[in-house]
């Protein structure tokens, strides 16, 4: 999912603040404004799901979906690379729209745009690494250690698990570097920070993807992955509630 690579310099304190925050309780906006941001974020996620469902030739009729939920796209979606990246982008763009609605301050809007680019990078890159590392580890394991190259067995799953876990760590580090470079080169804001252990706690989608690479037929894993659209809404809310300063409630208009 998302890591929060940088909270940009607060010019009032001349310090750079890092780390995770709660986009709802830490927001400088009113309950009404936060609700608007949450609503547009949800619309972004729902819209991205609708696009994915339509492209997969699933019905968008709500009556049919509720009548046969197990046959709907939401229940059957694989939540692989394409799905997670699309939903994550929808969440971030929805949050950006809500943030623009509630805040006309150009500096705060610029901060939201920065956060959008970084959140999308932090969603997309680790997912790609997880899948590529898992498949690469499986290929190498079967090539060098398995007599029957086409048989999926317990050891093959160990290869994929090792690769998927390595992919999470590599992806988080690389996405952090890229996000900080975006911050430094494009927006001229600070030098970023190194990866922290807490960064890995927010990657539910990456861990779900890693689990699917190991055993995509496991019904429990599938049920957990159905929570991914909800988890990705955090990114959109972080985008919409992002401001230039740490506590700009009184300065933002």
C-alpha cells in the first residue's frame, strides 16, 4: 500500500517531519471537509473498480451484484498488479479532487499534488517488485534444484515465498528512493529520509500479493485480498488532507 516518505518542511519550525500519520485525526480540516475528502476518495476507488469490472466484462448493475455477490467482480477480482495499481491511482486522484474542493490555497494544492505522485509510486513499485521477485525465484529454483521443471510442489512455494518477501523489502526501499528523488528534484523540497521499520506496517496489499504468489487458490488469502480497496483508501485520504505546514488550519485560506 502506501508509505509516507516525507512530510515536507514546515517553514514555521524550519524542521522536516517524517513518519506515518492518521489522515483523519491529524488533518487540519473540519469534519465536514474531511468527510468530503473521504467521499471523493471512495468515489475514486469505486470508479476504478467499475473500470476494472467493465474491462473484465462484469455487470455493473448493483441489483445483480448484490443478488449474486460471489459472482460479482468485487468478489472474484484477482487483485494483481493491474488491479492494485489502478485502484491505488483512483484512490489518490479521488483524494486529490476532494483536497482541491476543500482548500483553495495554491501552496496546499501543490503539496497535495506532490503527495499524489509519491503515494502512487509507493503503491505501484513494491507490488511490481513482489510479483517479479516471486516469479524470478520460482524460475531459478526450478531451473537449478528441481528435476521436474513443470511440477508445483512445496519447495516451489518456498522459492516463491522467499522471492516475494525479498520483493517487499526491495520494493519499499526503491519506492522510497524514487519518492524522495521526486521530492528533491521536481519540487525542490528537502532530501527525504531513509526507510524506517514502520514503513513496512502499511503494506497490506504487498503482503496479500506475496501470499497470492505463494498460494493463489487459498480461500482465506482471497478473502483478505478483498479488503485491499478499503486499505488503499488511506492513500487517497492522506493526499486530500496533505498541506504545506504541519498545523496550517488558521493559515490555509
